């Protein structure tokens, strides 16, 4: 009996070590983007040229910390609902300039059900001096206004957050819309 319990305990430790910890560098290209490592750092897909000039991709641990989540792989449902691309390289606020991306990000299926993706874009918007909830509200109230005008009109009076703070985000919960 004791041997069976010891064997079961040892096997559970092996499984936890094998499947429980997310290490960005161990993720495949199709699981990297929007994943959060066990240490709470966002995983980022990077591209590079190999010695023969061929573009290769590798998942790496970024310096972007998520304080409210860790050890998380984004679901395919959220990737689809939020209109994001798992093959996206780097972490960028460029999607906030695309009206269709903002409409999809602000849609209830994404905004209300996909906290990881919303948190990422919430903090990217803050890095640009913009509030994502305000941007979503402005987009709903002025659907024909170009996104660049919405970003300009919603920017903080003090301007964008300095680059020193740009890549350390605290995951403040986004208000419901």
C-alpha cells in the first residue's frame, strides 16, 4: 500500500514537472504568442535568419510581466474571438491603429471572455497613453472615425508612458463594457 502511494506521488510529481510548467523556449510556434510562462512573463515569438538566410521562428521569454496570471496558454476560442494572430512576432501596439482589430478586440466575445488578450492590449494601450476601455467606448460611439483620430483624442494629457516603464506592465483588471 505504501509503495503504491509512493509510486503515485512520484508519478504525479513527474507529470507536474512535465506538463505543469510553461517555459516559453519549449513552446512550439503555434502555442507561443499570447502564452504566459510559469514565472509570469509573456512569451514572444521572434524571427531570425539562420546561417543559410532562411527565416526561422523561436519562442522566447519576454521581459513583460503579467502580475495576475501565469502558466497560461491562450485558447483557440479567444484567439478567434479577439481576431489576433498566433503567428504574430513580437509584442506591439500596432493593432490598436487598425479599426477592424479594435472593433474585434472591443467586441463582447473577446472583451468579456478573454482576460489574457484584453490585459495585453489594455497595457499596450496604457503604454501609448490611451485607455483601452475609453478607446472601445469611443469606437462604439464614433464607428466611422479613423482609429488614429480616436487614439489622438484619447491620449493622456501627459503623453505616452516613458520607454523605461513601457515593458513592465501590471495587469490591472479592465473594466467591463
